[in-house]
C-alpha cells in the first residue's frame, strides 16, 4: 500500500499513526495474509462497546437499562459500523485476497464493520484508550446527536418472545437448517417454529444470530 494512500485515509479517520504497520494490519483481511486484522478486531470490538456504553450513560441520564442496551445495540451493529466505514471510505484501502476482491469484498457489510473495529484496536495500541475514544466520538457524533433511546425498537427475537409470553404461548424453536459458503463468507439459514402457527419461517444471515432475527421477524409479520 502506498504511503500517500495511508496519509489520505488517516486524514479521513482524523488520526495519524505513529506505527503505520498497525494501520496496515487493521486493513488486512484474513483472506489476504496470515498476519491479518482479526486480533485487532477482537480488541476494537471490546473498546467500541465500552466507549459507546459510556457515551450513552453520560448523555442520557434518564434512560433505563433496557433503553440504553437497545440504543447501544443500534450503534454497534454491523449495519451502523459498515455505514461509518463507507463514510470514511475504508473500503478503498482494504487488503483482500483474490477471491474477496472478485466477489466485491470491499463493499461487504461484515468486512467493513470488522475493519472499522480493527482500526479502533490499532489506534488503542498506537496511542491508548483516550485517543481511541476521541476518534469514536468524532465518527459517531452525528448519530449520537440524533439518537433517542426511548424510541429504539426491540429486536424481532425479543418482540416475538414477549408477545408469546404475554399470550401464554410456548417460546419459539430455532434450528440451523444449513451453513453454506466459504469459512470467511458463510451464510446461515435458520428456521423458526411457533406452536399454533402452521408456517415455519426461514431467515438468512452472515451469522446465526442475524438469521434468527430474520426468521423471528417473518413470524411477527404472520402474527400481525
């Protein structure tokens, strides 16, 4: 990767690395090299969740635990992280293997979200917690301003479970139907079965959790 490319990216993320190798590693997908961004992603994910929780706790003093939990989930979910990654043009700087390049990995939501988390981890190792917190504050600023915890909708699995409990019905049964694709790009198919509802729905997603949410959402549509 050319030095001038990294300089442009650093201006976009509003942080200049002392050790640029950390940034290069954060941008390297596991399909490209054994020295990739997975460990940095692990670290960045933990920092991200804590920092966002702290932001919400300080900003919304009247919000309940449930409201704060749902608000945090809305900010740290893959969709939101990938949107921020797109805003920062991170996809233009990814180091991907040939297969991921051909399949458009630089646009894939999961890869962009994971890379953003890896960059958070890299910033932490390069300059410490406060600097990584400052960067997150800049990246999430517009979303934090617009956020209203009391208006955050519960996820489909939670809403389905609460509806069933309120109506004294048995909890739903989720089953993994299939897992397809390469290890770095798997698609989960999960079914959802509810007593009293003849149709069994199926959800699809890049993780079991996402697939379960989709299947639960389809059940809720049948109930309505």
